[in-house]
């Protein structure tokens, strides 16, 4: 007896569901609403489009299209140089891979977001009235921020810029993100912000940090890392201070596609890493 049409379509349907479930597990849509994770999520979408869009089933392409539109709509709320840089990279990927109708819709959404961002920034600059806090209190508050938030805060005002340049903040971030072997190259009187920047942009370190992802062996999941650890409380309790196995962006794409490629990441991601440090110095 020959299998029916429904029987033949089952394997294909299962494959599509597998792709979609993996993508949903990545929680890209949730990350886009997070100021810190927004640039990472945009870079991840860009890599998925550049490296695997043509291989994805139709249903998953619809999810990715939806998330790209969300990324552009949320851009005005991010209002950071890193977010703008990531969104610019994403629209380039959209232009190169999406079919004409979807591409045009996404570009219109992006252009509207840029206009809204410009208006919002202008309005913010005109009405900003920050309370004046002592530098030591500002430094203490900023010690609780992650890297992206710290860099964003440096652009708020001159006093905040001065406080975010405090060496102790960058020494803490340096110790958090880099191995003790790197400290061999550190000398007395070093500018810790500049030292962190240089190590971040170096080939291996920048690639390990740029995706914002890690693999947690305790919950067997690819997660957005929280200071290099799994965001799930039970996993943090089990792991102690042990950091996650950090992932490169193309490894996240490979996870989605179910492949194991050793190919390097695209040059566009190098732009994204350097774009993180594109903040002008306030005078």
C-alpha cells in the first residue's frame, strides 16, 4: 500500500516544527525589548539572514520577518549608538536576502524608525534636566551596570561621562570578562577603560563576547548570558561562579540550522564590535 500525501508530508512538517522550536527557544523577540540585548539580537538576526535564510522553511522565515519589523519599530526606544549600528547592519542583511515585498516593508519600517529616533533624541536633548549627584555616588551606581548600559550612560551628560570613565569600573569589567593571563600585559597607571576596549576588540576576545550567548550544560540550553552566567536561578546555584561556555554568533546560527560549520563570522560583525566603541567623547 502506497503512503498517502499526508504521510509523505509528515517528515517535512516535523522538520519545519523543529526549526521553529529552536528559533523560539532563542528568544530573539524578547531580547529586542531589552536595551542591553537589543544590539546582540539585531546582530544575531543579521547573521541568521546572511548565513542561513535561504535554507529555512517558510514558516520560520515569517517569524524572522516579524522580528526584523519589531527590531526597527523598537529602535527609537533604544537610543544608543550600539543599537543604531546594529539596526543598520540588520537592514543591510534584509536588503540582500528578503524578497521584494517583504524587503520594501522592512525598509519603510526602518526609515520611519530613524525619523522617530531623530525626533525623540532632539526632544530629549531640549528637555533634559538631570539632578547633580556627587561623582563618588555616580560611580557607585554605575558599578551595577553591564557594559552596554555603562557606555550608554557615558553619553547622557558631561558629569556622567566623567563618572563612567572611573578606572575602578573598568577594572571590574576587565576582571569579569578576561582571563588572568591577560593581566600579564597590564602595567601601573594604566587606563583601564582603554585596556578593556583594546582587549575587547582583539580577535579572540571580541569574538567570544560579541554574541551575548552562552551554552548552559545544567539546563542544556542556548541562553542570553547574564554577566557570563545562565540567567536561570537554579543553574546559577548549581554552577557556583563557573561561567558559561560562550558562543560565537555563527555557532548560534549553526545551532538553529542543526549544522556544525567551522567557518568564520562575517565582516559585518567586526563592524558591530567596533561600533560599540563609536561613542564620541563629551567635552
